[in-house]
């Protein structure tokens, strides 16, 4: 008898060592769990072994892996995770649950799954993860079985080793995903920087001949750089690639002291645009607000800016329509000279948006209509 016990103990130690080597090499949790059930069955000389994974709702356990179960059980069969089942009782008490004669068990209800498979004795131990229990490792015997302390220690040590392996795989995956996201973010940042530098270069080249002095050029150039910086600040704060049109508008108008409900009225649905289009809209709103503060609605007492936007179907995409309408300003004649701001609105912005910009001069204020196809 002693010799048999010693042989079984050596076998269990050997199995733990074998699994330990695999546990820290494999990156597939499903593969690890299935191998675990096979080795536990071999080491304990027991017919049925399964790993029950606790589902996210915490109400049920699913048979994630198993050996010698009928077809359709592994990956599908579920049992309650509350204290009314042996596995649920193990989770609730955080203790090994041993039942050497399930026919006389009164602590919990025996799941139909075990009865259908002729289980007579069983042992359940918790697979304790770093972030909470992963589930339960269960060994089920189809003949009456006494589980000694060596058996209980073995299966619990195995469950602990399995938990460590699961934690390692999950951590590795999270690190790999984080690295992938960082790579995507770095690529996006480089793309944004390239776009921003190209925009700055275009602004500088177009502006250099439009001002009478270097000081005027520098002042106007700095204002436009500020507009570009504001939209990129929005992108950085959101941690996303898209920005809502409403936020772009409010940010730029706020820079000129325009307040919603006082001298600005805005209305429109939530529409998010990608960085390049967001940058173009920021520049458009900047030029319009600059003109409004100098000559338009924001320069006149009682002046008001109404901005509305909506979308219309355009094939599988959407066409965005924005209308900027000022009132309360006095325009006696349409200006004939074209400044740098006009060039940006009429040439650069349409190109950047792949759309159109149309301005009209009414006796009481300017109207600007922007149309473009929202980028996918």
C-alpha cells in the first residue's frame, strides 16, 4: 500500500513538473486548460476532469475544458455559480469541496451533468487568479473514491499553477495589445505632425506676400498657428482620432469671446470628423471669427452669429452642410480686395476638406456655406 501511495505521489509530482514547463511556454489558454485536464486525469487515475470557467456575469460556470465527457459538453454545458452547486460552493467558501458519496450529499444540489455521467465521488478546488477566481478545477470519479490529503494537495497545487499560467497569458496579451496600440498611436502622431507641418508650410507660403510688414505677417501667422494648436489640443485631450464639429466651433469662438446664447446661436447634430477635416474646419472658423471681430457681427453692438449644420446621404457616406450667418453688422458694399483670410477660405479650405466654401455678403452680415463629404 505504501509503495502504491509513493508511486502515485511520484507520478503527481512528475505531472506537476511537466505541466509547469508547458504552462510558462504556451500562449493559448484553451490549450493549457485542456492539457491540464488530461494530466490531472492521468496523475489521479480518475475518469472525468473538467475546468469550469466563471462567466462575466458571475452567475454561471461553463465547462471550458474536459476529458472523457460526452460530445457537446465541453464549451457548452453550464452549471450555476452560486452555493447550490459543488463548484459554486467552492467559489463561495474559497475552499476545496470534497464529496466522496454524492448520493448522500446535502450541502448542495448535484448538477444533472454529473448524474448523467455516473459520477459517484468528486473534488472541486478554486482556480484563484490575481484579479479574482478564474473558475474551478473539478475531478469526478465514476466509482466510490476516497480523496486523501495528498490528492487534495496535488489538485490544489495544480489549480494554483494553472491560475499562474492563465495570469501570465492574460498579462502577455495585454502587454502585446498595449504595444500594438502604442505603435498605432505613434503612427497616428507622426501622421498628424506631418499634416500639421504641411499646413503650417502652406499658410506661411501663402501669407508671406499678403502683408505690408514683417510684424503684420508674424502677428497673423501666430494667430493661425494658435488655431492649428487648438484643434490638435482637442485631439490630444480626447485620445481619439475624431472630434465633434460643435467642439471645434465652440473652442474657436470662445477664443474671440463669443458666447453661446449671447452673441452666438448654434444648432446641429453630433457629427465627428477626423483630424485633417477637423483642422480645416478650425481654420475656417478662425478666419470667419477673425473677420467677424474686425468687421462683422462681433464688432457691432447687438451683432449675432448663427451657425447651423446637418448631414445628407451621399451614397454610402454623408455630406456635411454648415451655414455660418452673421447679422447686426452693416455691409455697404462687397469688398473687392482679397486678403489672405479670403484666400484660405476660398482655396485652401475647400482643398483640405475636399468640398466647397461659398461666401455671400448681405446688407446686415456675411453668410458662409461649407459643404464636404465626411471622411470614412
